C-alpha cells in the first residue's frame, strides 16, 4: 500500500509522542479513517499522535472487512519504499503484488507477504480481477534498524504460517515467536505479531515477553481485555512489562496483537519512506520523481504514483 496524501500533519517523528512507559499501561487509541486511492477505506492505527510505534511496527492499516463492487478494489500503482518492511496479512479476498525485483505474487487468505525495502524498492498492489468482492486485510510496516536499513531489497511470500489452538482461540504466529512456534517471516528486530480468532465464546491467557511493549486491535467482533471492552476502531496500547494477557470473547471475534522491543532509534516517516534524517526523505522523494534508484514495476494496470511536494513541509535537521 501507499500512504494517503501526506501533509505536514502526517510527517511522523518517533520522538513526537509520549515516552515509552516502563510499566504496563492501558491506553485506548482511536484509529483514524482514511482512504487509499479512489475507494479503499482503511482505519489507521499507527502512526498515531499518542503512539508512533509499537516495537519496530511503525504503521498499521486495517482494511475492511468490506464488499467492493466491480472496478472498486485495490489499485495502488507503482510507488517506492525505503528503510522499512511492508507486512501484509490477508484475511479475506485476494491481491496481486508486483515489484521492481520482478516478483508477481497473488496473496490469499491466511498468507503473508513481507517486502524488505532496505535501500529502495518499488511495488504495486492491485485487485486480482475487476470484481474484487469481499476484502479484509491488515498492512503493517516495520522500521528497519539503522544497521539494516541500507540492505538489498527482498520479497518473501509465506503461504503457510504456524497455528496453535489455545483457550478456544486459533492463534496464527505472523511474526516472531509464541507458543514455541516461530514465524518464517524474516524480521530484523525482536518483535511479535499474532492473529487470534474464535468462532464462539472463548478465553485465553496469551504468554507475552515482558521486555516487549504490546498493542491489541480488534479486527472483527468484540472482546474484553483487562476489563476494557474493545471493538474495531480502537487500538489498545498495553505498555511494557506484561508476562501474560487475558482476552475474553462472548462470541466470534478476531484480534491482531503486535509487540516488540521498544525501538530506540529516531524514525521519521513521511509518505512511503522511513528515514532517520530529513535528508533521507528528501533524497528518496527526489530520486523517485526523477525515476532514479527504485527500479521499475511491470504489469500493474494502475498508474505510477508521484511523490507529493515536500517543499511546504518543515523537515528540520535534528
Ligand atoms: Mn507500498
């Protein structure tokens, strides 16, 4: 995906939010409605003025669930990324990924695409056909640590992920490790991503790494977490220092749990770029608009995106 039209308000600086707490907390953070392209409605949970990142997770869009009419599906033309990994978790529906390394990969329900931008990649994401039907997905970005952010770009498709059953929930290990199972997705900092779903009333105590900060998002249905009723549209930030998390559901629901070691580097996020310094962002913007350094994407029916104008945005050096 491509970030929505950026303005000076959505330059995201990882230091521009409250400091990471050193203990468990409970913060309800409202997601913001957004739109990508002409009709793809999303709820953005990260970045947010209250929390810019959870571990290295620096971006979280919840897409759908929604029915799309003919010609109304995903159509995000070629666009660039630097300094991050895009992480797509497909729940319902399909999408075609094409990138400048030459990969063309359909992602289907239960599958993960992870694209490592490193020093630069471009990709496009489109509906598989013009009748996209039902779509439900999450797209996340993971900031690469400074020592890894200039690495060569890469793309991995994971058609199967580890699944365990606990307390009436079906738990899919999307990233990192839980319940003795490790996701095959290559990541470059200690982090966790779990999908949890139940089809009836269920109760689970999820084991957590107390060195991680965590956040929980309901994707469908409702749940109760530490006495907090939760529904789609609210990210529950949990802080650090928890060894377990009790989740109660009265009926079918689906949740996304993310976590990681607090990311101790400054991260600037603007449009589709993650950098450390305004110069990183400015160079990537200029290079993309000049057609330099990001390769080319073949086969997308959608037009190439142009990086927005940076000139009205104060990117002060720190
Ligand atoms: Mn993208």
